[in-house]
């Protein structure tokens, strides 16, 4: 084992200061994930299904013992107008935000962004009644 591989293995903060340029296979969709095309130095999620693994407590520290699947649950726009994906760990419930990579699946991101509109927390049949109760017009037609 060379010196650099020893640092990766034993230095918990290695990925905070060094690019993560390793290829891996996604545990969710089985795709081979390569660092090229990400548009950054830290590829941490699959560009196809947008899932990740719970490896970090702080970005790049690889200090988490959980190892659960980080499922993409939402997207948001940062101050600089850059999109980010919100992941939630299926095992422990931890949530984190990761910047969108250049080669991420745009249809998957849009489906995550539109999910609250497609699955509202109330039955759509009652929307006219709710609008009327809130003092709005009686009909939406």
C-alpha cells in the first residue's frame, strides 16, 4: 500500500482537502459512477438515480458509521442560484444538502422538485371547498 492510499484509509479528513476521484458502483441502480463529467472535485452521489451513501458527518470527513442509503427527497436553490439536492438517510434519518453535479439526471431532479405538487397533503377533490372556506372564490373555473 503506497503512502497516498494509507492517507485515504487512515486520515478521516482526507477528502476535505483532496478531490474524490474514485469510480464506484451505485448500490441503488447498479450504474458505474465515474468522477469525469461531474463539474467538481467531489462526486458523492449517482448521476442517474441521485442516491448516495451516508459516509460523512461533515462534508469530506468520512466519519459516519451509519453507511445507510441517502435517498434524494427534495431540491432547493442556494443564494447563488445553484441547485442542491437534499438527501435523507433511510437508516438514521440524517439530512444533508449536496450540490447538483453537471451530469445529474435532469428528469429525476424535476420529478423530485414537482413531487409536492403531484402529491399534495390533501385530496384534490376538496380544493374548491378549501378555497371557499379560506375566503376565496367559490369556483376555480
